[in-house]
């Protein structure tokens, strides 16, 4: 980099108060960052040449320790409550200055990047980390500037991520030693006390989920997206473990992105420059694209190798069920560049129903679509978390409540407007269980789920009859190419018919109880989408 450009960068980091670091490494290449990470004892190289690191105590996000500064900008716009926690700006200042003091004498890694593939909404970032692999994660996950652009970047947002710095809950206005604090006015994010890399990417996602709907009427989505060979765009909403990344990374489709997107009047665009996939029980035959993306430059988290080797054992979830890999989106061979597509023709809501009562595919009415979008249902199964011994329903508004600063109905109403304007088909896909609850029934085969999605995308379900499923009022096709007919209606797959009805009633009641908090905000159309057992 030219000397003038380097001076500009140094001046930029000094503006926020960092001026006594031991060394500052600017925009190192992946190879350099891997060398630093290994030298620092942050990780090892696997036989696939990926960097494998442990995130320590935290192997996932800590939603209760995420805060927004409450000020004139946010006090009346953020939906405060159990998910969006306020913090006074004076505590932000306290922690910020402590982190600046902490940076003295440290080696820091600085990454400049962009988010949003659509130039109309593009934002510039500067990520400052104390760990090399966090910087490599940021290289993978955000959009990478051209070399000629780097010296001219004046970042709009700055992230400080110091995992070994811990706050003092007694004096710093936080709940625990770990924290993630977003100041939307000052455009600075502070992360400390946790090494889980997902906190970095989700902090920026949270900011975009505030800015884009609030200021631009753009629907921000916790969703993946791809393009078929016919040019039609599909969007996949879903919580972790429902198949969002797997189903969008289809060898017969072109990937736009696997997790975070915006939808404006022209089409869909990716927020990110990479993918962050779960790798627990990763199977190269079922998920060849993700498996093939694990190579030099990728960062594996919390995995374990087979004894006396550097071959990763993806079945080993002894550290966490949430083992992950990050990699640049270009590591998936069939991606589009830039990461944009036209208006979606089909939207899929993915749920892993561990109760085995939702159909594997059903077509939603506009009212049902908005209701299920606000509900954001999936299920946790026994063994995934301490204390869970049987299937447990999980509801996360808009399929991403922890990252949604505005009231869920803001996103739902935007979805409804765009869905009707563009005549989009909305499908509910159950990637979970059939024939019984988890432990009794069996997981719906991935090849059947792919076949159902393909049939919907290719319009093959437009020529078949649909019947109303009697327990949730969902419209289910009576046949689907390459899918056994007997699995389309879950009731038929259960030997214990009375058990099915009781389980369906239990899940329906859970939906209705969860929606109580939204009833006063939701319009009559959305409320009409509720499940109603008709037998």
C-alpha cells in the first residue's frame, strides 16, 4: 500500500483513540492471518488446510448480553423488551474508554470491508480485533474491497472486538463480563468477553435491520437466496438447524447468499461476502458444496479431529452442537457476482418440526404467510441444550428475532406488501420429523425436501390438487414428483392417530399462546392466519 494511504489509515484509527498499540496489522491476506493465528496459538491447520479454532467459553451468541444505546435516535424506534436491551450512553463511554486503554501494548488486526451488494445501500466497515482468526472471519464474511479501494475507505461503522477484555457488571451497566453493545448514533460496536465470531457478523446485521426498513422501506431478511437456471429467485427463511444454508447451496442453482439479504423494489441482494455454515454431522454426499468449501482460508470453529490426525470428525459435537465454518462466498462454485437477483417468485419458510405434525410442504395464503412469518417456528430436540429432554417449540419472530431492532410487525407488513405486489408464492417446508415425534418418527429425507422445493420452483405443483390439512388449515398438494405420496399428510404417517391429534392440538395451542403478545399490533388479516383445528 502506498505510504500516503497507510498514513490515512493510521490517522483513521487514531481518531477513535487507539494510538498506543504495540503493532497494527492492516488488511492482511488470508495466508498472513493464518500464519499469525498459528503463531499466536489461536488454532491449527486441518488436513483440508482450513484453520480450526476454539471460541472458548462461548460457542454461540449471548442474546441477553446484547445492548443498544438508548438515545434520541433509538428511544422511540427500537422495540425494547426481552430481546432488545437498552443501555445508557454513559456506560457505553465507560466500556469504550476501558477498551481503548486495554489496546495499549496489544497487537491489533484491522480489516476494512463493505456490506450490501447493492450500491444504493452499501456501508463501509472497519473491524479491529485482537485475534488474527477473528480478522480472517471478517475477511470471509464481509464484502472484500478491491486493493485499489482500501486506501480510500473512510469507514462509516467501526467494530472493536476484544474477546479477552471483560466488563465489570457492577460498574459498567451490563449483566455479565461479556457484552455486545451497538451505538447507532456514534456508529460504533463494542464486543468483549466472548470469542464467538458470530457476534461480529450479527452486530452488523442488527444495524442493517434497523436502517433499511426504518429509512429505506427495504425488507431486511434472515434468509438465504438463490437463482434457478430459469432466472427465478427463491428466498429461504429459517432458524438455525432448519436447512437454510443447505437448501440454498443447491448444485442446480446459483447462490446469492446463505444468511442475510435485503429486498427492495428491484430485487434481492446479499448483505455479506461469505457463508457461515453449521458443520455438525456434515456429509459430503448430502452437502457437497459446503464440504468442498472447507479449504485454505476457511475458519472452522469448535470442531475436533480424529485421534492422531488432522482429519476433522464432523460427528464429534462434544464441544457444541453449533460447530461452524466460515468461508468466502466464492468458495461455493455456482455463485452469482455481484450477489444480487431479481424479485423473488417463491419464498420458503423452513421449520424443523420435532413434533412431526406439520406437512413437509404446504402452500400458505397471504394471511398465513404473515402469521407464520411473525411466529418464526421451529423446534429444539432432546440433547441440543442442557435440560431439554423432549421436543420444545421455539418461536423467533421473523425467523430472526434476536437481530430485529424494530417491532416484528414492521417486517411482516413489509413482507405482506411486497408479497402481494409481486404475486409471490409462499411455502411452508417442514425439514423435521414425520411418523411421530423426535425419537419415535424419522427425519424427512433431504432428497425429498429438495424434490418438493424443485417441484414448487418449476411450477409442477400448479397442476395438482390441494386439500386443506384439518389441524392447521394448511393447503397440502395431493402428490409431488419424486416424493412418496404417503408422507405429504403427516396424519397418514402416524400409527397412533389419536396421538397425532393430541400432539397437533398441543402445537397449535403453542402457536396461539406465542402470538398473544403480537395480537394488539397485528392487523385483522395477520390474525386470520392463525392455526385452527377443524376436527
